[in-house]
């Protein structure tokens, strides 16, 4: 049994933050977000997963209170050039035209076995 409880397949890590600000608004089992450039960020997990076969889900939102605008649509996806590691996963923010986008709200969660 891990320190996270009896279910080793519970959500092992999650974060809510943004692509352009490396401060996480709230998180569990996450240490940092690295801004790699527009629409490109890496989330670092505090207690690594036992392998790279964990599952993840990601989402996005765009606040307009700061004067920014956003096209409808868009998504956050795992970076297809950088395979997930046991302790990090790189994500890309893409707008409706597949252009890189720094979303004001980015959420990620990971499910798998923690080491």
C-alpha cells in the first residue's frame, strides 16, 4: 500500500495552472511547471510513477478578464515529440487553427502506480 491510500490506481497527481505562468494555482503531488515557450510546458511530478504507462487527462480554459481574447475551440495535448517520463510530462496548447497557444487555465491529472 502506498502513502496515497489503498488504491494504487487513484489520481496520483494533478495541477491547475497556466502555460504562461509557472505558478500552479493548486496541485497535488506536483513540484513545478516549466514554460518551454508559447503553448509548450512541462509538468513535473513530485513522487514519480513506477513507469511511463500511466494515464493522463488534460484540459484548458481561457479567461478574458485580462483583456485577452481566444478563438473558439483549441485543446491541450501531450507533446508528440517528447515521450512522457515517470516524473514529467510535456504538453502543448493548440488553438482552433492548431497554432500554439498559452492558455490562461491548464489542467492536468495523472493516474497510475506511484513508486
